[in-house]
C-alpha cells in the first residue's frame, strides 16, 4: 500500500468507506467489506475482535501505525476513527 494518508483521502472522495468500530463490526457480520483498517490506539479488545471478525469473514485486516486521531484526520474528519472498512476503493490504490 502506498501512502495511507493519500490513499484514504482518495478513497473518501471517490469510493465508499464505513467509519467507526461499531459500524465496521456490524458490516463484518452482515456485509462484506474489501479491507478493514484498525488504528494502533484502539483498545486491545477492540483490535482483537476486529481481527477475529475479519478472519471469519475472509477480509484482510490491517493494523495501522497511526492513532485514532490521525486516522480521523486522514479521512478528513475532526474526530478519532478507530476502525475503517473499505467497501469501494474508488480511484484509490488502498487495496493494492
């Protein structure tokens, strides 16, 4: 994956992302995202459950080195984002 900051910005503008631990968890149980990104500062239990749900759904899960605040900033949001699900990458190369 290229620069996460750039790729998330492009994906936000041209694709479809779901933000937040609860929303991503529900999506993993009911839908099928193409990629899940979990922030480094997420609680241990949240990270473990995201990894577990992703594994059960057969979806790649990335543990980002960025904090929740940094992930939120990359997505253009003024709040922390602990988890991101990529449904449609749009013009970004976030899946590659």
